[in-house]
C-alpha cells in the first residue's frame, strides 16, 4: 500500500517573483497596506497575477456592493474559506453588517429585495453551473437588473471561481480575519 504525501504550497516572498510581479506587489502594498497571500501565490506565474487583477478590476455595470454579494455567495458555495474571509471584510467595508454578510452567504438577503434577487440568482448560477432557475432569472430582471448586469454577474462568478479553486487546491494561509462558519 503506497502512501501519498500531502503537497504543501508556499506563498512567495517579493524577491522570489519576477520583476513585473514585484511591481504589482509594490502597488498592492501601497494600495491595500499588504499583499494578500492568495494574490502573492498568483505571483508564482509570470502573467497570472496581472491578468487576474485586470480581470477582477475591470469596469462593471454592477456596484462594488453588488459584486461583494456575488463574491460572498460564490465563495460560500465553493467552500473557499480564504475568499469567505476576504469578502466578509470587504462586504463590511461596502456597508453590510455582520448579520447581513452571514445571510448573503446563504444565498439570500431578506433585508433588501434587489440584493436578495442578486444573491438567489448567483446561488442558482453557481450550484447549477450556469443553468440558473428560470425563477431566479426572472426575479433578477423584475428587480430592475438588465442583460448587461447579467453578463457582469457571470463574469464576477467566473473571477471568484478562479480564486476559490486556487485556494481550495493550495490551502494558502488565510491572512484576513477568519469568517464565521455557517
């Protein structure tokens, strides 16, 4: 019977990444006050960190608060503790209370009909691999969202799936206050 040793993954230091990624690390340090471990891990690849940040920071029809709803729901469904923790902090920075963040992570938001429709649609998209329920789609549109918004929801889900999967594979140390378990 063979035993498989569990691989461990490390967060690279600034000196261990390319000059291009060192510049991105410096910009993150200036902007955020630190380089989040998950972003640093992307720095092991020559282009992934820059590509990911460009994708994540693209112009969107959705407000930052709405994108946090998508990030929280997607990260919960995908079981990514790192992203649950990071987006709990970001959700609170965008005006959600602790209680609201926890409810959003369940895929609903009883405190706001429009946010609720967005959370339910996101949950349906992620759980059903893009084949959202007709009810969740119609509720989303009836709350005033449009097709451009729908495209942005899917783009944010895709962005979050990338980071969820990287963390779920590597289990890089979480460097945000740990989100409460549901």
